[in-house]
């Protein structure tokens, strides 16, 4: 008789892969979610192909002295020029990179801090956990924008600092969400059982808690990205962005200061705003689709 | 509302306020060992100027002494002097608070009313064209940067059509009084208020819609229908009031946040409120002013969080009665 | 024999869900005579509450309901909206399952009762009527000012009963009125319902999953399985000598009145109650049946006379032998 070696680990992997395939099958049938994904793919492709579809040199005023200033899209295709003769199209495409980068990286920081704090505060008992919870609640009431402004002013404007600022000001809501989830998970029988069998805390978190909160973390991540991108836009508009790198927020800041409004230079301030809207809507659609599919509580409600 | 609930919430708010006061100190003086150096980066200061600045901002002496002095002054509502205007920060903030409160108050009122109405229509006509249309509209306004929306409104209604002034709170040089002055101010407030209303309405509509959809699954609505009530009555008397509870709380909480969230919109419309004050203080940068504003904004959030809690306790009999 | 007050003919109810249609009730017929109490028993999910909802047409929008619900010969399912609203609560009312969720948590219970009265204007002095109703179900009148969360489970159940009686209905549908209560309170509520039924000459449909309770409350009873009636007859007979194997399993599950420990899996029957989306072929019970025959998976037996006013849907009855 031949015995096939099936390790518990490979079973767990198989189960996870099957769950993933099932989730994807559900996602594919979710129309708003698929629309969001489609829009996002287009924008990411545009950002990645920036060197191919636009000329990086046209971002810097020293290279554009020969260009007309305030040229309309028909005079200087595809999107005209700004007050310094720089190509708006190039700024738009390269700006997408910075906006997406800041949105994703800042979200990653926020999610990591939020998940660690949330799991720790939910899983452990005692003074440390209580302090973490208090801290989360306190940070929840600190108004995000003024804090980010002060931090950005202290740290100085650069892409790295903007990412840091948004990341370390956005974690509390994730922490609260994750903590609540961990608390209910902990009540579940099987955790109690593994604890009775003498499982270590690390094992419990790694095997039981984390795999079960990760879907919620994923959905929360997708819903945090648009908030981070909007924050980047606002900070850049207030002049706290990286002065050397084009982003959608910085385009709006420069357009406003250069008087694009009174000149009616719509080609300068419409594209970045529409770009932000598209990305934010895309992530929001994806996030709520994921939430609906992955969050068992919501899934039941949607019946 | 029970006294226990009330005092618990008030105490928690006071504790949070104490935390914010301390955090404010650390943010500005401990995170960065030498705020003068970092905030005046790029300027050449002589050692004498540096010392003078340090004394002016109360940065001399040990950290402990500074902290005690800071607490004493804050307790007396003394927030220091602005570097830019050399006026007391607190009086400048007090003066600029009213335009912001008026703007945010009006916008919150309208965004709440219209957001809730849109949410009700979308939920009640779920999966119809009305639902898709209104939900799409809400998503769109929710996803726009508020100041960009302001720019669009400004260029269409002020620049192109000339229906509204491009900025400020009164016509420059106007010495109108009484009703005429009020009318002039309302005229100036229209576009920024419209911007903030549209910017926040989407969120309220989406939250109201999902809250009402949740409520509509409740058994007591089936019972209300079985009693022989008309659908409209079931909706207005049983579904909507219950679905409103979380939305009202959200709006109260948001009010605190919007006070500081209007910085960019106030800038666009040169609305002389706390937001514009922040924007100008950033250019300095005006350290005492930023610090004072930060404290006021945080206190506002804490206060309106408390208001939300108390409001909830008042509206929901499950909290109100034993 | 008098004409039936309520006559249900070939009732089918299909819910709509994201995972496709859910046929929760599949061809149910029964009669309710004036002053009679009819029992309706069966496992969780067999369609009992669905029938209750169908009788007043208060199922979720989009639910497909066919057949006839004749109230004095008039079909409730075909009524115009205005007529339907007038019939609701004045002719038929429901004591809803789950007293905690059936009451609006943010309204005083007195107001919720008053609302029913004022909707139909049967009594001019609604407040006095509320007090009267509360006293009728054994609650002090001042409880009218309480919110649902301030009442105990038994008190909430009494409020729901008072609410159901507000407009003097002729038919009262009690949907598991005792399930969530502890044993002492259960007995009190049962007694109350029985007394009310006698004093007010109500016709009642009493829904439960506990056959022994039915033998105590009703004269006639019907046992449901997978959206159909599988056995009906005099309540005591059905409980003492069930003819359908599912009814015997159910009868064995509750030897004592009010023992709910086996709610989800009565009698230790093997397997789960069938999912209405995937009902087994033939006799839907054959997978769990202890006396299954080779032809059961193909043969879908209809209700068949089984002596002394009894009917049962089982091949053993068809063959004339007791299972
Ligand atoms: N709104 C709905 N949409 C889809 N399916 C439903 C809906 N309501 C009930 N069902 C399904 O219909 C079937 C019958 O439900 P019903 O509530 O009538 O059962 P029941 O006999 O009253 O059970 P219980 O003893 O638990 O109250 C169940 O399988 C249930 O899952
Ligand atoms: Mg039921």
C-alpha cells in the first residue's frame, strides 16, 4: 500500500488556494468591482508606461523655453502647456506615478502599524493592551490634516516624508477595526481549543488570528488607498509636496497659483482632478466589492 | 440619559483633551530638538537672532520648565504670540473662528439634509435607476478633492458667469451695514458653502443608504407592514428614524473634523477663517500660530465627539433609559 | 360541518436570493374552522414562518407566491392594496417569532400597540384600549410607557400578544410564541394563549417545532417537512401514534413539553434538514428515514388517507401498513 505524504502545511495551502480561487470567482461576478479593477489597470498601465508615452524632458522648464506658454490642447497636443511651456500631458502621466506611489506606500505603512497595534491590543490582555487601545482612541480624535501639515512642515517637503506623514497619521482606524475583529475571533471555540492544547501565542496569532483577519485587512487596505491619495493631493496643494517631482496634487497647486482659473486654462487643472477621481472611485469600488465578498458579516447581510 | 453615562463620556473627553495638550507640546518641541532651526531652515539666522527667537517662543530653559510654563499658559488660554503679526494667537484665532464656524455650519446643515434625503431615496428605490443615479452622484462627489471641486465651481460661476464674487467675505471697500452687509456676506459665502456641501453630502448619502438598507431587513418593519400601515408610513415612522441614529452621530463627529478640513477650500475662496489662517501660518512658518491652531482643531474634534456621544445617548432609548 | 374561515389551497412560496430561487413552501393546503386551533410543526427551516408571512402577504418584495389563501372565500393574495391593508390585523394578525426583534427598539411599546389601533380606528379611545389589552395579557398598564429593552423576554412576548389582539382579529397566527422563553414562562404564555382563545373565540394557527406542545394546545395538527405537509390529523393522535416516520422522529424528540435542547436536530435524526434549494428527489425524507424502501428515492407520495380523519405522505401508509 502506497502512502502519499500529505503534510498539514500543504493541506492548509491547498485550502487557501481553493478559497482564493473561490473568492476570485465571486469577484468576477461583481460588476462594480470589475469596473473599478478595469479603471485601475488602465491608470497603472499609464503610470508604468510613462517613459514610453511621454517625454520626461518636457517636465522641466529649462527644456521648454521654446514651447508656447498656455498653449491649448489643439495647439500643443495632447493636453497643451502650462505657464512655463511645460507639457501638461507629461506632468499628468508622471504625476500619476507619484500619486499612486504615495497612496500605496503610505497605505502600506498605515496598514502595518494599524494591524500590529490592532492584533496586539485585541489579542493580549493587561496594561500594555489597554494603553494601546487608549492611544488608538486618542489618535483617532487628532484631526488628520492639521497633524499632517505640522509634521510635513517639521520634516520638510519630500516624497519620502509625505509618505511617512500620511502613513503615520492614518493607522488608527485600521487598528480599531482589526482589534474588534480579533476580539470576536478570540471568542471562537477553536482558539480556546488550541490554547487548551498548549499552543503558544505566536502559533495562535500566526495560524488562527492572522489568516482570519487578513481578508478584512485587505479590504481595509483597498479602502485606505483613496483616502491616502486624497490626502497627498491636499498636502501638495498646500505647498507641502515634493517641489521637484510632479504629482497630481502639485499640478493643482501650481495651476491655481499660476492663475489657470482666471485664464480659463481648463486643460491644466481638469486632468489631474479627473485622474484623482478615477483612482479614488476605482479603489473604492474594489474595496467595497472585496468587503462584500470577504467579510462574512457583510456577506450575510447582503443576502 | 443616565448620569453615569453622561459623566463617563465627559470624563473621557477631558482625558483626551489632556492627552492632546501634552501631545501638542511634544509634537512641537520634543520631536524636533530645535524647532527654530528646523522651521527656519534655509534662512541664515545670526546666533543673536536665534537666541531672541528662542526666548520669544519660550524655548529657553530646560524641557521640564518649558512644559510647566506651557501648561500654565494654556490653562489661561494664552497660546503665545504670532510670529507674523505679533498679536496674541488666541485673539487672532477667536476673530477668525466665526467665519469658519458660519461656513462649516451652513455647509454641514445642507449636506446633512440633502445627503440624508438622497440616501433615503436610493435605499427605498434600491436597484432602480434612481438608486444607481444618486449613488453614482454620491460616489463622484465623495471622490473629488474638495478644493478641486471648489476650483470648478469658482471658474464656472464666478469667473465665467460672474454670478458670484471670486473670494473674500465682503466686497472690498464696502461699508454696508445691517441687512445689506449680511446679504453681501451670504453672497460671498455661497460658493465655498456649496463646495463643502457637495463635498460632504456624498458620504452622508452613502452612509444613510446602507443604514436604511440594514434597517429595512429588521423584523419590526415586517410587523409594521402586517399591522396594515401604508408603506410610506412604515418608512417614515419606523425605518427612517432608526436608520438616522448612526448618521446623526456621524454628522456630529464630522462637524469637528470639517472645521480643520476646510483649509484648502478656504484658501481657494480666500475665506478669512481658520483654514486660511493655517495656510498663511504655514508660509511663515508661524510656529506659535500653528501650535495654537492645532490645539483648537483637536479640541473641536474632541468636543463634537462628545456632542455626538451625548446626542446618541439622548436619541437612543436603549442608552437613555436603564 | 361549518364552512372553513380560512382555507389555504396549494400554496407555493419561492424566495428570491442571490444564489437563485428558494422554494420554501411547495404546495401546502389546509383549512381552519371558526374557533379551532390548528397546529403547524416541523424542524427549523421547513417553511413555517414563510406560511405565516404568506397568509398576510408580508413576505419580502420579489417573493413569488402562488395558490389561494381564502378568507371567508375571498383570496388574500389577489386583494387590492387598500383592501389588503384593511384586512391585515383586523381579520388576521400574527404574534411574530422572536419577540426581541419584532418590536421597534426605539418606540414605547404602548405607542406600537396604539398605532395598530389608530390605523384601523376600531376604538376611539386608543390609550384606554392599550391599558385594557395589557391587562388582558397580564401586564400592568403602566408598562405601556416602557421601551422593549426594559421588558423581560416573557413580558415582551405578552406585549406581542396584546399587539396582535389590538384590532379584535378573527384569526391569530402564533409563530413559535414560546420558543425563546424558559420553561416556567413558557407554560404561562401557553396558558394565556389558551385562555384568550377560549374567551375571545379566536381561530388560531399555532406554529412550533414541538409536537408535544401542540398535543396540549390544539385539536388538529399538521407536520411539515421541506416545505410540505407530510402528516395531519388530531393532535393527540399524531403525537401518540404518528404515521409518518418524520412525525415519529419529531414526536420522540420532545417527550416533555418545553424541552428545546434538540431544536436544531430533533430526535438525533441523521443528517441535516434539507436545503430548500436542493431538495432530494422522490420522498424528500428518504435520505434520513429509518424505514426507507427501495422505491422511496423515486416515488413522491402525496398525502394519503390514514384512517380517522388522518392523512400522511408515506409509502408505508399507501401500502396500508403502519411503519
Ligand atoms: N428572505 C428570504 N430569502 C431567502 N430565503 C429565505 C428567506 N426567508 C427564509 N428563507 C428560507 O426559507 C426557508 C424557510 O424559512 P422559514 O423561516 O419559513 O422557516 P421556519 O420553519 O419558520 O424555521 P424556524 O423554526 O427556524 O423559524 C429556510 O430555508 C430559509 O432559509
Ligand atoms: Mg420561523
